[in-house]
């Protein structure tokens, strides 16, 4: 049976907290998807580089027309993959900025929605939860462009 001492505002506050936790989980899921895509792209780039390296080691005078064509094709594929990773990095940066803006607007929203003390309590808890979420993802998200590209998959690789 429901506790009759709980007010509607307290219930709304709890529902809002649950929504906040759900938002944080959705953000984390998105970050993990970006990380998965990054890892897959990095593996593919590494595979293509290894294949290209084999062709590069063949002296020019011993290369067949097929070898030269394959070399050009591999370079095009690697370039396309690197461009794809650049778009991925841009998406991650855009999401990070959008989330930061949402986090900045949240205290004002809480204050308007819950003018009593609930807003302050909720804002403090939300900041704690958000900061924990941001701490786990900062190493991935704070890297942009060339830094992320050089440090793909957590290892220093030499894609470029």
C-alpha cells in the first residue's frame, strides 16, 4: 500500500531523478557506441596498413601493375577510413558540447519546476552523478581530431 505521507512534489522529484539517471545512461550508451565504432575503424585501418606495408616493401622495379593498383586502392581505403574517423570525432565533440549545454541549463529548469528545496537537492545529486559519468568518459571524449586518431584503440598507433 502506498505511503500517504508522500507528497505529489516528492513523487515528481523522484520521477525527475529517475529521468536524469536514464539520461545519463543514454549518454553513456552513446559514448560506448562511439567507442565501439572507433575501435572497429581502428582495427580496419590497421589491417589495411599492414596489407599496404607488404606492398611497399616490394621494390618498385619488381612491382606488377596489379601491385601498384592494389597499393593505390589501399591508400584510398585508408584515406576514406581516416575521414570516417574524423566525422566520428566531430560527432563526439558535438555531443559533448550539447550535453554540456544541457547540464548548464538543468539547475534553472529544476528551480522553475521545483521551487522548494527539492531543486537544490536534486541539482546537487545530478551534478554528482553527471560528474561521475563524465569522469569515466573524459579520456575518450576530451580527445579530438589528431590526438584521438593517433591514440586509437588505447594504443599509440601510426595510422598517419
